[in-house]
């Protein structure tokens, strides 16, 4: 094993060479959030007194097996989970290297309940080799440990409902202070993520405390509509504490993480309604999401963005054409479709989709409506909010339309499918099962990876910026092309709807 040591402000860190790049794994960016630091804001670390061995990925945040979207296997987890991983070109270890590389910080998805930065799909090797980019992936607290609203128990829990977001901020602050030692430029940071990782990016865009820590953003299949109001968070917590059978701070600090996970799962099942359906919380957002109406997030992210927060940050965002096939049972009926539509108040939208998709069956209509409600329309509304209040034309939109061949083609262009294309990781573990049999669609990955690399390095993915007249959208498929205002009639059907 070829090892390499970096001298950073946080101390000496030893990594290794792998696949022609340098890899540093499991670097802690905050104190372990355990014992009396459970449910507390992340606390800074002192510099390492001895060289830190960054040769092994750190454990994931506590999570239950089988809850992830793409992996049902159990993961190695621990409450001591606040670590990050760095992939950088080999020459970054040379003392004569000038550094100043663009940096990509990746926030994993998983519904704020599952996931970790070490997933092979997020391997940053191709970005490092093809784009001379430094790639950072992070872990952060999930579920109740990251977002349960325990503020009623005292000032020491004042940040409990936003700690997962504070973890992400702490990781970005660590990058700002230390990434130059790994060949990166702290003034050229792009923060990106998919699903809950993209929700996180949208939240950070709207967060004043995050301003200056990154200058570009790539939220994939997620925007600025996914936080809980404080009233809904209080209802979640009331149920969670009942399911946990603990009501005081001492008990909460004493119970095992396994007990917390089981109670969290019970609470989630209570409020779970299915894709796009309004729950008793008065929202389609799930329990244990970041909470607005807090010191960190005084208002919901879309309102903050509409007021100009983060307007100087360039944004590349988009969605997949058939996001919700990943959750679809394939057994829609008229009653189920009507229940979703009534919950969204989207009867007019349904009538429009029946007109624009005359040959669609009930399953296809349900997927189209829930995909647009949960993902495509929020992405567009975020760009609309930014465009209306920003003289800088720094927004780009994409749509991923390549259809998976897996499961007899039932997934189509499903949720998360674009990730290995953007990272140029079609050959990584688990990807083949997701894309299905046949020739590897490397040409699609080449197009998407090249666009991401260009945006990270130069601030432009290679097609016209988004405006409210042309609405240029890059559609990635076997033949990728820019389309102006795709799906206009269906987009307009959501005007005035939540």
C-alpha cells in the first residue's frame, strides 16, 4: 500500500494511493456526538496530536437495515459518525503543487434516515482524474438523532431539530480551513447532493450561516421545499417520545441508539402516507426533517431564497423523468389516484395530465403527478424564485430521461439513477443491477460527467442559463439535447397549487 501524509491545519493525516488518486477516509470534522453531546450542536475538534490514520471509512450514522432505497444490507454504524472522506489527485501531495483546485463536497441522500458518504456510487476518482477536482463526501446525523425537536426540554437542546444541518455546516467549515492542504481552493467549493442530500443543499442555500462556505451548488432531485414547520415537528416529537417511552432529558441521553432507531421507525410508520400524500402533519414532508422557524432557519428555505438569500451562488439543478417509480407498487387504482390528488388539491392538474398523456394508465399518471409534485416543480420554483430576484444569470436546469432496463424497464428514469452517470461510475458495485442488462450507456455518463466537471471547474455546464422566457433545459438521454420549456402545459397546471 502506497501511503501519503498531508500536513493540514487540523494536523498530520495519512492516506493512501488508490486507483491513481489519493484517498483519505474517515477524517473526523467534529467531536463525537455521544454521551452528553447527543442531541447537541456539533463541537469543534482540537488539532491531532499524533498523525491521524485515514485509511478506513468511518461508520455511518445510526440507521436501520432495509430502509435505504438502493441497498437493503445492514451498514456499519455508530453514533460517532461525524467524519468525511477526501479524494484528490496524486500530485496534491507534492510540496511544489500549487493547489487551488475546485472542490466538490457531496452530501448523501436517504430521506434523512439512511445513507453514508462511503457508498461506491459517490467515489470521486473520475472527478479527480478527469477534472483535477478534489472530492469530499460527508456523514451527518440522521433521523431523530439529527432532527428530533427536543427544544421543550431546555436550552441545552436548542439546536436538536437542526443538528444534522449543523453537522453539514461544520463539515463545510472544516473544508474551508483544511482543504488547501489537500490541493483544494476554499474559495472554489461546490456543494452537491441527491434526494435528501439535495434537500440539504437547498436548505444550506437558504441559510445565512452557510454563506461564504461554498460558491456553487448542485441539488439533484431535491430543492427548497423539504423542511418541517416547528408546529409539525412538535407533533412528531410528541409521538416519538411516546413510542420511545421517555419524556425527560436524562432518559433520552441514557437509552441506546437501537432503542431510538426502533422508536423512530414506529413514529415514521405512524405518519407515513405514501408519495405525494398529505399527512396529519399538514405537509408531504416526512418526520425527522430539518425544522424551520428556528434560529438557523427563521423561515422556510424557499421564502428565504425568494428574498435573495444565496443569490450569488451559482446553481445547477434538475430531476429525473420518472422519480417515483422507485416507490411505486404498480397497483394504482382510481381510488388511490383520487386520494393523492385530493390530498394535493390537484384535480385540475390530473385533468391536464389525462389530456397530455391520453394513453397513460393509472400507474403512469400517478408516477407523473407525484414526480412533478415532489421533484420537478420544486426545482423549477426554486429557479424561478432565484431568477426573479437576481440580475446574475447563474442558474441551469437539467432533466435526466435515460430509462433503466432493470426489472423489465419498470423503473424508467427513476430516482437516484443519475448519480453514477454524474460521477462516471457505471462500473461501481450495485450500478449494473440498477441500470439493467445490455450495453453500458457510457456515452450518457460521458455527457453528464463532462457537464458536472465543467460546472464545478468553470461555473458553466455548457448550455444556456435558465430564464423565465426560454427555460432552457438539458435533457440527458441516448441523444442528449437542450429543450426549451419542456413539459410546459403540465408545469403550468401546478400554478397556484402548493
